[in-house]
C-alpha cells in the first residue's frame, strides 16, 4: 500500500502522521450539531476554524446520514453545500471531501472546489458515482453500510461481522477498479455506526487489521456515535447525549484506539480537542 496520495494540488502523506478529517454538517438534522452551522457565513467560519485547529481534510455534507434519516433531494443538498465549498476552497489549502451518495451532487461539488468523494454507500446508491470519480481523478472513500440510514439500525445482525465487511468492501473495490478508478485513489471506511450494534463497533475497532489487510488507507469515524453514548450511559446510570462532554471524551478514546490499530484518517467533530490526542498517539506508535 502506498503511504502517499497525490492528485491535483493535494497530497496526503500518511508517513508524516495521522490525518484528521473535520466534520462540517450543513444540515438541520444531523445527530450532532445539526442546524448549528446552517447559513453560509456560519458554515464557512466553522470550516476555517477546523482547518486552523489541524484538520487535514474538511468533510462537508448536506444530507444527514443519522439513523432513520430520510433522503434529501439533490437540488436541496447542493443548495446547502455548493456555496460553502466555493467559498472555503478559495481560502484553505487542504482538500474538501463532499459527503454524498449522489453522483450529480459530487460532480457539482468537485466543480466548486471539492477534492475527495465520501460515499457512505460505496457507489451502490448511485452507480454513476464511479464515472464521476474516474473522470475527475479525485480519491473516493468507499464505506460499508448495512442497509440505508433509514433502516440500518433496525436490529443489525451478522453471521461473521469482520468477514462480511471485508467481503463487501472487496466487492466494492472491484467495482471501482473495473470502472477505471485508480487503485491509489481508493480509501476504505468500515462504517462505524452504520448498521452495527455496540459490540459490532467495538469488534470493528479491535480487529481493524483485517480491514487494513486489504491494502488501502483506512478512515474511521467514531465521533460522538451512539455506541459511545450507550457504553457511558450504562456505566454511569445517567443519559449521555451526542453533544455532551462525556461523549466527546469517549470519542477521544475510541479515535485513539482507531489510530493505534492502523487507521490513517479519523473523522471527528472537535478537531481542536483531538489534535493533541493524535500527536501523542502517533508519538507512541513511532517510538
């Protein structure tokens, strides 16, 4: 596996340390900070803050993928994200990833300045996404999800969790390569919280080497996910919500474990809080 991705004016060099992906939700209904950064000025200001704090990728989405979320029309999604991407791409020197399952949205986002496609459906929702990735030459993130955001958390079950995720990602890699997407432009995301129970998520982090064995950079997104809230709520006997301090502290532990087990990219809401955690974790790994 190459430890460096180069395209257009961007480079991701994983030999220099882990990459933090900062989350910018231009949505009214995301499970954490939904509606907080609606409005162009608010969204752009927050994006600049995330990059200043240490984000190596800025992930912008206009459609919530929280459990039971309903799809958003492409025109509404683009209305939310395209102006933000246009403004930010002129002011930052890190790549913007467009978090979408729609090829039309991805194409327009790249025209506006985005440099990565983050497709939680791994091109299954819209097969035309493969053509967009091939034609534009930008990296694409292929994620495992069992079902859709509307159905994924309705009693998710597996006969063999890790094998099924590896098999699914392997199949989607083959689709990508067959479509002409370059091998060095593929990033894998095993999909923490997307059709997984608490135990599934913990096992996925613990056995991340099985995903790493596929030979591609790995992205993990544990930030403020419900499995963290559930573990902490059960331990303390009091409810823990996504935006509570405890959930953020739990995120730091989960994200550090992801790095220790081989993830090159970790997707978080609070970049400023995670940056020193990532540095210390990397120092331990490289000692």
